[in-house]
């Protein structure tokens, strides 16, 4: 049994080797890929995604490895732990990314759900239905004195119906090709 004094003496006589975290990413991104992450991130920001989640989603789309760990994402994008965690949770909630686990490994491996774009489009288009119904309910509960505005509301609702129908039909035709 090792005595406490022996433990301390070994610590004093044996130099402590610093541990340096080096991500085990086989997917070191190139300078061009880094540029693409930034460009794609900016486009996603313009579509309403916050900057950190936009960059995480971009990285998962652009990286040569289909799955990345939390630390690989954090190190590659040089984000703090909290920013990385918040970005990942945001993207999981939006169903833009998913994760897998591997037997005997506690890490989560995050991946882009890009392959589910048709289902995502369908869901987003169908989500417009509640917006359209709300426009119609607003129209029904407005005064009849504002004829022009009421007609604009009705036209918007009719267009939304048309848009949803045609958009779903486009996806259906795409799948049948």
C-alpha cells in the first residue's frame, strides 16, 4: 500500500507533464472549408438562425467527417463551452441536427439532418396552415368598414393556401422523378 508521504515525494521528484487537448478530428478543415463555414453561417443568419448555431450547422454540413463530437465542434469553431452547448441545443430543438452514441463511449456524435430536407420542407410548409387560419379568424373578427384591408387579408390567406398546396405538390413531383 502506497503511503501518503510516498505519493507526495513522487509528485515532487517526477515532473508533471502538461495535458494538451488536441482534438482527434480526422476532419481538420481546410482554409476553403473554413471560408465556406463562414459564408454558409452568414446565409443561415439571414434566415433567422443565431450566429453560433449557424456556424455549428455549417460546420456539420461542410466537414469531411459526417459526425463530430462536442469538443471537435468547440475547438474547430473556437467557441466557449456554453456557446457550443447552447448552439447544439438550439439546433437539436429546431431538428436541424441529431446525435448518435457509440457503445462504450459516453460522447455524443452530432450530425447534420440535411438528408431529411424533404420532411423538413413539408413540416415547415404545413406549419403555415395555422398562420393562414389565424389570418382568416382575424378577418372574420374585423369590422366590415375597412373593406380594402379586409380584402388584403383574404387575398393573403388565399395565397397561403395556394402556396402550401403547390409547394407540397412540387415536393411530391420531385420525389417521383
